[in-house]
């Protein structure tokens, strides 16, 4: 006997307010940007799934100079290789989510 699949989220009264993933940017694709006079090397991207199905992305990194920087977001440049990274990460994350095994 197989278990019944769970009801669709909308039928279960579940309101998912955000879907987001964090993705490491490979060293070859990292870039630098400045904020408030400090230069940052951007090493990760947070990708959000918007309600309309499109993606939004913000980059985060560390100051090039020593020390810790604040959690400051940067725009992701419109470079084909970064767009491809974001799309591939979102697709991979959706596959991982679709096969989750519940809480352990």
C-alpha cells in the first residue's frame, strides 16, 4: 500500500512567503564593486523566486581590505555567464526541493 501524496499547498492552507537560495560564485566569475568608499569582492548570490515565477538576485561579498564588512547587497551585473549561473542554480534547487524527504 502506498501513502497518499500530500495535498497541494494551496489546499492545505499553506502560505509560502518566500523562496530563496544562496549560491557561491565560482572564483572565475567573481567581480568587484564599491560601496561607501570600500571595495568588495562579490562571492555569493541570493536568488529569490518572485510570485510571478521570475527570479530576482542580489550579490554579497567581503571587503577587499582586511576586516569584516556589513551584509550589503549589490546589483548582479547583466553578464551572460552570471545569468547562466543563476538560472542553473534555480533549476538545480527546484530539483532538490522536489525530492525533499521531510524533516529528519
